[in-house]
C-alpha cells in the first residue's frame, strides 16, 4: 500500500511539468481557438538556447540559465506567431495547425543538429536530496515546479481579468470582429498572447529539463502529447483545468505503471483521453453539454 | 610567336595527359549508412567520420589492388541516413543495389539490421530465394546473433556475451564481496532489451551472482522515481543498466536525488560514449562498461586522431567502422575483384567480397586480432573502461 501511495505522490509531483506545458497550450487555444503544436518543442528550444547562452558566462548559476530561457521563450513565441499564424491565413485552421506541426519538426531538427542528438546536462534548480516525511519522500524541485505552475496560473488570471490587455485579449477571444470594430488591435493582442505564452514556455522548458536533469529532443514528443492530453482533459482554454489535469495525468500514469507495468502505462492514458473525448468532450472544467 | 605556340601546345598536351590519367583512374565504390538524425545522430556522424578517414588512409597507402594487378582508389558514397527506421534502412539498401557500390557498411540500429538482413538472400546459391545479393558489413548494430539471418550479412561488432561474461567473472575475482545483481532495462529498445534479458542477466547468473530482479522503463521516459524506489528496495550490490545515455542519465540523477548508491554500476556497451559524459558526468562516476575500443595501442591512437580530424569521436562503434574499411580492402585484394563497373561485373565482385568475408578466420583490429565466427560474427578483444573525472578511462586491460 505504501508503494502505491508513494507512486501516486511521485506521479502527481511529476505531473506538475505536464501542467506547465498544458497552460501554454490552453492559453493559445483560449485566445485564438488554435492549437499550437510546436509549443512544447519551442519551449525545449528556449531551454536549450538558455543553456547555450548561460554557458557563455563563466560560473553562471542555474537561475541565469532560467533567465535566458525565459527571454528566449518570449522571442521564440513571437517568432512562432509571425511564422505560423500571422503569415498564414489564420482562418484556414488546417494551414495553421500544419504550420505548427512543421515548426515542431523544424525545432526538433535544429536541436538535434546543434546537440548531435546527445543529451545535455541541465542544471538543477534545487540541488538537494528528496525531503523525507516518515517513509514518504518528496522531490523538492518538483514542489518548486508546482509552485511556479500555481504562480503562473495566478499571473495569467490576473493578466486576463485585471488588466486592459487582459480585457482586450478576452474580447478578441470572444468576438474578434467586434473587438476590432471597438478599436482593439487584434494582431497586437494575438502577438502579445504568443509572447506571454512563450515566456511561460521558456520557464516551462527550463523547469522540465531541470526536473529530468538532461535536455534531449526525446523530451519534446512525449511532452507535446502530454500537453495536448492535459489541455483536452482540463478543458480547452481553461488554465486551472490544465493544472489539475496535469497533476491527474501524472498520478494516473504512475498508478497504471504500478498495476500494469511500464509497457502498458501509456495505453491506459490514451484510453482515458478517448473516454473524455466521448463522455466529456469539454474536459473537466466544461459546462455539461453534449459533444455536438 | 613560335615559342608561344609551342608553350600553348605543351600546356594543352599536359592538360590532355592529366585528363587521360583521370579518366583512367580506377575506383572501387563502397557505401555507408546509418543514423544521422534524431537522438542517435552522433552514431552516424562518428561512423561517417571514421569511414571517411579510413578510406583516405587506404588511398594514401596506394588504394586497392585489383585482379589485373592495377590499383584502384577506394571511394565511399555519401553517408545515407536511415533514421533508425527499418523501412528507410531497407529502402536505402534497395537503392544501393542499383548503384556500383560493392558492399555497404551499416546500419546503426539493431531494429534496422534485423529486418534488413531479412530481405537479403538467406542461403547463397539458393535459386528459389530471390532475396538481395548484396554484402553488408555492419559496424554498430549490436543485438546478439543477428548475422545468422543471411549469408550476405556480416558484422564486426563486439560479442556482448563474451564481454559481460568476462566482466562479471573479473568482478567476482576482484570484488568477491559483491553478491547480488539488479537490472535496469530500457524495455522498448531492441539492443537494450536483448542485452539485459539475453546477455547481462544470464552472464551474471552463470558467474554465481544472485539476480534480484529488474526495473523497466521506456526509451523516452523522463520520470524514474518508481524504478529507483524498486532498486532501493532490492538493495543490490551491483546495478546493471541496459539503457542508452538519455535514460541512463535520467535514472542516475534520480538515484542521486533518492540517495540510492549501489556498490557498483555496470553499464551498456553503447553507453561508453561521450554522450553519457555530456549528460551526467558526475552521476556516472565509477560506472564500469566493457568496450571493444580504447586508445591503448599505437594503431588505435592513430585511428582516433584521424577520425577526430574528420570531426568524429572514436568509440567502440565508430572504430568498428574504421576497421571495416581495412577489412574490405583486404578482402577485395584477396578475392581479386575486377573493379569494373558494368552490372554483371559489379554483381560478380559483390559475390567475391561476400565469399571473401565468409572465408575470414581473423581480421586485424585496433586492439589486436578479431576472430571471425562461423555465423559471420566477430569476437573482438576488449577492455573494461570506467567513468572517471568526466572521461572514460581504461580500468582493466585483459589483452
């Protein structure tokens, strides 16, 4: 029983990394009603750029690397907006979806090219052993990731509901044409949304790599899949939903692994996704309505 | 004016002579393929660099002697990327069959080699078997027992059974206090899986160790908390990790966080590379791995330096590729290939090379003599290396 509980705690804590990525996916969807498939990949790209920039400063601490990752995240977020959404007819949903898939593959190949596919040692944010609570142990770095997720959520909600930019963002999300008629610069609002999610992606990428301990393109594929699952299960466009779904997926993964083994684990996660799509297509935070 | 005309005529004559020489320069073509994209890209880059460096060396020493006594320059076709994908590997070799390449070096991945060998003719001279008749001399794909699939497939990869058997025996002798072994295995990767279940586990048992169990994970897993708790619970003396650098590093870092310290860690052959030292140099400190390459001899140092000039790193895989080029030169000369480029001659030369490879009993390796087995595999000399100060250093040299 103890093993089971420990596995659940481990999973929930690691689920914080899924939450962080899920928030980025869900924000873009919430504002633009578009899926940015390249989000996880670009986030890891920002983390890698941060690592490279940090390596140029002798003796730079992990926090300097994270600072660079944050900055690069914002820049990359803007570039993704320009390349995949601004230059491509935004009304063509398939075109923007495919362009972000293309961006995902491009960023993956770029990281592969520069790292020759080798895993890169990523600095740990919290250099200490696990915290012990009786027999139960908890990873301190994942607690920090969880706190960052919660702070990010609070900041996002404050931005959306307490600022003029947030008001404009919500207006664009609800009625883009009406918002434009009211004088809101839709393109600017969309660009800022991508920069903000990019900044968040930079933090997320750095924290995920820090939690894993290494940076590798092997991370981007599973993270993209988990980010999408979290977004769907949490409810498309719901930031609190992304956090809860991330923790839930992390915990369930370890439960499935505990009972069915590692080779069947992902099978059940996918089945869970289908269960949500069929029985609760709007996700956890959706109003109860039919899938049609 | 007359003098000028003479000079022009002389220049034209010399150009014509040079052109004639170039036209007459004979070549024998070999091909190379493996992974040059994705997480295993480094394997392909290193093999490519080693092959190019070795071919340069062959040509510097005069090239390849043909059946008519003339010399031909060895040329290697551009390295082809199979992306560690079986279908792409098969497509690459099907394409190569239509070229003048006499033989191919590759592939990197065992999950490519296995189906790829399957499309080659299984038994030579079997009229009912329409499989490809194209010799392949593999440098990297290391999963045990693959070359027996076809009589056209050959490998110059280390024998993991021999190496791990020797390692566990050596540990039993030098560290008699170690009694138990626990495995950690990347369950969805052909080489890692086979290395634990068929090689490490069996060899540990055969050498009198008690195998306590195993923890499993997948190639792109990022969370190892459950697996490390299993290891902690088993409390083994030796942890044998059959995984590639990314997950090996992930596991080692989680072990550090949970304070799990087995008395000894044994790693997978492919992990004795620079990748591990980039990913987790501190956590890998002390890990022991058997390897068929270390720059311990004059030849090995030279090969390593030449490969470095081509921007490649010398390891057990890339140096097998280097050896393969010299094996092929020797076989081509002994088999007296014609070097002609018409399809019939190319196919005849391929057959001669196949027969020559099959007839080999030994080959010259960088660490000593490589034995060839009846099932077209190699039995190579090896050393035990360990991670020390961010580098792989020779711990024990049984040579």
